[in-house]
C-alpha cells in the first residue's frame, strides 16, 4: 500500500483538471482528495502500489484538453485520507496559477449546439471546461465567476447543478450559461432604426441570410468585433476594402469545415491540426483547389488566411453556407479592433448596416492569431487569441533569473513577463503610436501584473529613445536595462531552441530594417555573434557607415561567414551574401537547414 502527496504545477486550474483526477481515482478504487491551492493542484492519494502508479501515469497522460502539466512532484504522505476519493475545497493564498487562453468550441459543445433535443440547442455562448472564453472575460484573480464579466449573470438551477457535479464536464466552468440564464445575442441596426430580419430561427441565423444578400455585418466576437461578408462576392469584398480603408492587405476568411477550405487551398495534415486545435488560429495556406476567390480577397499574394469557427456564435453563422466568409477585424485600417457596443455604433456604422451584439462585456481585447507551416513546423506569426497568457518555458538557467518585465518595441507591440523560468507574453497589442492601443497596452500591463502576481526587479526596453514603450519603461521606478533591437531578435532564436543561458554564442543574420545601434547610430542588416547576453557585431551588410562598419565591416563579415561550412545550415546563405558583396568564398554543396530559397 502507498500513500502519496502529489503536487501538479502548470495550467491545471479552470480547465477541468480536478474532475479528471477525481474520475481516474474513482476508476482505480483509490482513496484521497484533490484540491486547488496557490501553487496549482494538490492531490493526496492512497491505495495499492500498482494502482497508485497507474493513477500517476494516467493523470500525466490523460489530462483535459486545455491543461498543460509543467511538473509533477511526489512526496510520502502520512496523514489520514478520506475513504472515498473526493474534490476538496480550495485553499486560498498568494496567487501562482495560470489563466488559460480563450479556446475554440469543443466537439461536445458543438454537438449540443446542433442537436434540437439538447437544452443548449443553437445557444451561441455554450462552453465547458474544455472550451470557451478565458482571457477575454477575466478581470482579476482568483479566476472564478465573480472576477469575470460573467458575474452579471446568475446561474439557473440547471446550470448550477452542472457546475457542482464533478462528473459533469461543466464542473466549475466559470462561463457556464444557457438560454435561460446567460448572455443573449441580438441583431440591431447601427443607425438606431428598428430592425426586422428574415429568419424563422433567431438573430444569429438572420446574419447568415444578410451575408448571402450581400450585406456587411458587424459581429461581436470573443475578443472584439469582426466584419464578415460573402468572400465569393467580388463587389461586396471590394466595398468592404474601400469602406475599411484597407488597400491591399489580405482579408482573413472563415469556413464552416475543412472540406470547404480544401476547395480553395491545399491543406496538409499539420495545417489541419492547427486549424482544428483549441487555439483555432488563422492559418496561411497555399492557393489550390477547384474553386477560386475574387482578387479583392488577397491581392497579389499566393496564400489565403483561413480559420474555422472559434465560438458557438461563429459555428452557427456559416453552418448552412458551403462558401467561405470574410472574417476581418472590426476596425478602420491601422486602428485597434473595436470591443465596445457604443464604440461599434460610432466607428463601424460607416461600414456595416447591421450588428450582432450580446449583453456580455469584452474585458480584454484579443485579436485573431496567425500561423504558417514552415520547414515542417507550424510557426506563430501573430500570437493572440488561443495562445496568451500561457507561459513559454525558457531554457535551463532561467529558473533563478528572477522576475523581469520587457516592454518590447513600438510596432506590433507585445510585452513579456519573466517569472519562474517562463516567459509570459501578452496578446498582440498593435502599434503604440495609436493612442487607444497605447492605453490598452498600459491597462494590460496592469492586468497581467495582477493575474501573475508579478513583481519585477528590472524592466527591459529598446535602446530607441523615442519609442513610447521605452519611455514608459523609463517612468517606472525599476532598474532599467536597455537592449539593442536586433540583438533581441537573435537572442530569441537560441531561447526558442532551448539553448541554455550559458551556451556559446550563435551567429545570426538580422534583416529587419533599421534599429537604434549600441553606438547611437542607425543599424540595419547586421550579422551578429551573440547569445543571451550582448556581444558586438563582427560586421554588417551596410555599404556606408564608419570605418568599422563600412568596407572593413564587409570583410569582417566575409571572414565570419567563411568560418561556417554547409553542414552548419548557413552555407548557402553565406555563399549568397558573399556573391552579393562580390567577395570570394568556398562553394557550398551540402544542403543546410536554410537553403537559398528559404533565405
């Protein structure tokens, strides 16, 4: 017989982890209890050695969909255990838990949504512990209904019973709701006039009819408004582009299922997994298939950004459409996505006549994420809905780095909190030169500080003296570390590839336009030899500059590149740069990770 106390760390609260543990322990006939506390989930379990071993194995390998286990620690337990395994009351204390990202509708909720015999049939806000809103509705900690925008909705008896039943997948699902007690969707006219719609079902179905008739409709999504229209209608897509003041940037599309997407694009297995995963991002796909879209959807590019329905509301709209819809963010070009209902009337009435709104507040703006499959792996291009605030585990050596805040650059801004050996990146914020975006940036900084009980000892900022993020960092009463922009780009590569903090430097090519250099001059196109701490560049690709960065810099660059051969994966890049500079170098024949086409 064995009795253990098991500490589970990671994203294990608010994701149905305790009911999963409870179910596994009951299956194996074990005694004990599971509870939440300030450090994650604590399990006390007792029973035959073999059964306890099986329990730990299943707990690690059968977690609920949104959970992420970082570490499991086991200790001998000598106390008295409840005879029948139970879910015990949570223990309060200092917050050290992970708030989950917003997650796309799960298959179980989708099935309920389409079943007329289910009480949540066509309910546009169905969710459970496996899916639904998280970051977009949270206002503080601890993460429970009272600290979310669901606080205004009192659970009906049926929802309350599900919320309290450990065997139900809605056990402690903080956004639980139904037709009787939850948010309600309403179709309105943005000009304030009375609205009548052509549908025998509901307002959401009426949106589908409006889109088929060529209307542009503003829809309130999880983290902000969208502007959908018929993606196969050249005239309406061109009208949306003109009204939104978006000259050439491609529009994102949404389709009801993978089969519709395959009519227009090639979809690999890994791209299909990305499309249908819990994050449900926009996936950039190569054009292919038997059908073609109007040029106005994505002018002059060979890819199209597709996503599948992310929320029940989105699943219901294209359900009876076998054609895609444009699903672009609800804003004018270069402005932040609209989140408020009054703001939608003010800003979007010049684009859309109708809006589908609901009576739950969007607490936090969260844009759509964008990914692309490159070199056999899905890479995140814009990290937003479905990813933050989940931490990224940093390499060995960061465990004792302390708590640090990094405020990033000014364009496509994102900030980062370093804590407990992890990097907690914010959602994509946008360009800080926009006043509303900068205010959102400041507000999210305060929110993340609260959510993660973050108390930084230092703040890291870009060297550029005029970046608004850097100015904000200088206002804080913290030790200031200023970092060269292009060094940050190179340092992110060994960090992302799990190179330890004390690993030797790498050679990185940075083709990122211009940045403020260590010497106060403008840098651009460097070849930097550095790791996770600053190192002077061996040369650059600029023709001008001082003696150390002109022709002699090019020679230094050539010498540095010649130290690499094709086996390092930089050989082809090296030869291409040497050829461009008109400098001799050994011919590379070995295939590398970065071929000429990839450079």
